């Protein structure tokens, strides 16, 4: 349960080594959050994230979670909630991949879709059940502007984010009146481990800046957060661009 001033006291991260998620949790810990559960595949990155948050004063637990292991999601999420209230869940896992590689290896494309969309639906529904039963809490879903209008140079990834965004918005509507809610986050190009070596897109941002926008969104009870905010206006215009022109604008 949030404290008397509305501060988050507990958080679960699905995709515990995510740069954006860790930066977000650091801000929540600085604002008195103490219980942190990082769920992800065992890795040095997950261990490092846990140690950084412990150094900030959080009580951190790491647990195994694999987005592709759909059958395990309800059990993993349920056990975290059974151990105590969870104020915020960050759904932060996903793979970017490479469209050229997906064109050559269709199985790899299907694996990416399984993680980014099917896994997110499975985990998101499990979280929603627990939040509804708990009667409060926010599921924060890391979407992307790549799903607002899908480009041909990353259409597999973009389509997964389009599906995820629609699912999350609908789930938020379905939870209306339950005390639980969903906040969808649409970052632009984020300079992080996932995008290392890539040419930055327009209006690039960082995990720290996205984290600041997420925390601000939680405080004001937003249902959608664009990061940076200017992208809402930019994509409002881009959605009106005729398709033949869009194909040329979205070329490699």
C-alpha cells in the first residue's frame, strides 16, 4: 500500500535488468520505496542492478522469470504478491532484434513476438488478476513510439509494440473501478544497452529521462506517458502522413 503521502513502497520489475526500469526504481527508492523484487533471467546484469539498489537502501530480492515461459508467469507473479502488497509493477522486458535478421530467420522473428507480445499479455493478465484482488496498484507497461505507426525497417518489433500498446490500453479500461490501473509508457529512441551501436532517432532520450517521466506520470495518475513529451505531437502529425510518403520517410 502506498504511504500517507502517496509514495510507492513496493515495486516488482518484470525484466529486472532493464535500464529504464532500474533507473525508475532508483527514483522510487529515493522517495522511500523499500521493497523491490527484480524478476528476470539470472545474469550479471540482474545481480548488478540488485546491488545498486541495495546500495541505495532498498530491500531487494531477485527471482527467476522468463518472458517466453508462458506457463510459469501466473505462479511467479502470484508468489510475489502472496509475500506482500505490490504498489507498482513495471513490465519492462523485450527484445529489439534486427529486421534484416528476421527476414532471413523467421523463427527468430516468432521468438521475438513471443517475448514482446505473447509473453507480455501472459504476464500482464497475471499481474492484473493480482492487482484486482489486492484492490490497488499500477501496472506500468513499457511500450514504444515504434508501435504508434510501424516502419518497414523494424516492422516485426514495431508490430509487437503496437499489439502491446493496444492490449495495455484495453486492460487499463477493463480494470476501471477495481482500484487497479495501467499506465502505458511510449518512449522514443532511448540510448541504452538495447540500442548500443545504433544511429539515434529524432528526439533521442536516456533511461534516466524516461524514468523521470514515469515517476511523474505515476504521481499525477496518468494513463499514457510520452517520453519525451514532444513525441505526442510529432506522432499526431505522422499518423496523418499518406502511406506512400510514409514508406519513403521511414526508409533506412
